[in-house]
């Protein structure tokens, strides 16, 4: 439900509970209670005529208000807190129930304080995005303060809602980054294709020495575009659940041999070894095509970023789980980058990755396929000391023999 519709839905309930809450306040709000008494009785009688809600049961309304996932605060016209739910107290890190205190004693965020003051002064709804520090992190909040006007035209209370939009902001940031990255990844090869094509049209086509070189560059850039589009389509299909995982018992040793056959020539050209450390009778419960895709991506990536030594594929048991690992002796990954490995288009060495033909989507695809199997992915690495990518297969859902 939309936040504003959400507020409207509960506004009448919030007004009704004021009658019961006012009675519990200290002497300094007794005048407020007397002023609003007739209004509260009118609201109650009107609501009773249209609803079978048990208005005499205060805890009923309190239960409704406490169940709201957004932070909720109700204060009287003098600023005394009448009600706060658990979500509000958690957002603002308030340990004790603040009822009976002035809101300025409890709230420390200046933006929120100014929002409430503004709503009280102009007697109109005020909405603002604010940032609250919580646990060393910034929490993005939409804060809304709404004065409740009674039938006499005076403010009976101020209702404040805090809606956490941190995740929405994060997703919006990811979307913007994704659009920017896709645009950049498409622009680079398209610019090269256009430039060399124009050069050929302008007369270089008759230059036998360079024309073939230019055509080869155009072909390579077209291949890069094709790989990028295919990876994007694959990733999209995985995320939308269009790619199904059909698990069967598969001989892992044969799968690794098939992977090595595909990538052996690439390893030989770089003077690298590719080897396995696995028993020939090991079977895994997996989707054959998706597991092959995972292995090809990981081994190919390891070859790309290894200059000396080689790549080893292992299968072993660790801490009660089965581990399928791809280990290389390559350039490694600095620890500061490890958390972001697997994000779409994220590269540690952007220039080298593009030079080697990477789209920046390979590990993102691997991560999604691994999770689709019910497995987990862990990357261990240190700059200059190689990388180990571990696929963690829980023993309870794995039909495996060793």
C-alpha cells in the first residue's frame, strides 16, 4: 500500500485513540482533554455507527498502531508525546518509552525536529526526506508530520510517520549505476566500430596493409558487443526465473574434463597449466548445463588473470559441506574489492578486463546460478597471491559419493 494511502487509512483510528490517551496524560494536558472532549465523543459515535470496532477497548487500537511497520509518533499541541510505536523507537534508538515527555527531549535529529515544528506552526502536512545515523550507517527516511484538526478547527495532535527508504535508495543507486555501466560498455565498442568503418569509407579500404587490420578490429568489437548482449540476456533470464535448474546426478570428473577441453588451448597459449584434484567417481546433484556454464566462467576467468603458474579445480569436504573450488596463481584481488566481486560490471582492473574481452558480468552470472542451485559462493584472495573461488554445497541437499 502507498505510504500516503497508508496514512489516510489509519488517520481516523489515530484520532479515535486520542480520547483514551488524553485521559492518561499528566495535569498539563488536562485542558487539551476538556477542549477536545465533545469532538472525541462525536468521532466515536460516528465511527460506531459505521463500524463494529470495539472502541471501548483501548488495547485494540494500540495493537493496530504498534503493528504498523513504519515509525509512528503522536504528540499533542504542546509537544508532549502521547504515543510511539516500537518501529519509531528503533529508528531513533530510543531505549525507553518516551510517552509524557516533550518531543524535543527525545528527538535529537535537527531535520526531524524542524519538520515537526514546521507542521505545528503552519498547521499543514509537511513531508521531507531526512538522513538518520544508526549503527554507524546512514538510514534514509521519508518523514511526514500531519496535524489532526478537530471539528472546532484546532489542532488536537500531530501525527508523525517515518518510512525507511534506505533499500529503495540503494536499489535506485544500483539502477542508475547499471544504466551508466551498460551505456559505457556499449559506447566503447560502438565508437571503435564507427571510427574504423568511417576510416575505411574515407579511403583506407584501398590500403591493403591497414584495411585488414581495421576490419579485424571491427570484428573483435562486434564480438565484444555480442558477448555483452548475451550475458545481459542470460542474467536477465536468471533474475526473472526463466532459467530453470533441473538437478540430476552428474559425474563431476567428466564435467571438469569437458571444461578443460574447451579452455585448454587458451591456457597453452599463455603457458599455463590447468589441472584437477578430484576423485573420478565423484557425483554432484546439479543442472548439467548450468554447472558447465559455472565451471567455464570460473576457469576462463582464472586463466585471464593468471600470467604464470596455472589453475586447479578441486573437490573436497570442509566443515560438513562439500567444496568445489577453482584456484589460480594469478594477480589476486585486493581485500578492499572482495565484497563487490560479483556485482554487475564491477571490475578490479577495468582496463585489463576490457583488454581481455571481459564483459564484467561473468561472476554475476555465476553467483546467480550458484544460488539457484541452493549453494553458496565465497571468494578468497590476496593481491599478488592468486584467487580461490569456492562453491559451497550443503551436504544435506547433495547426492554425493566419494
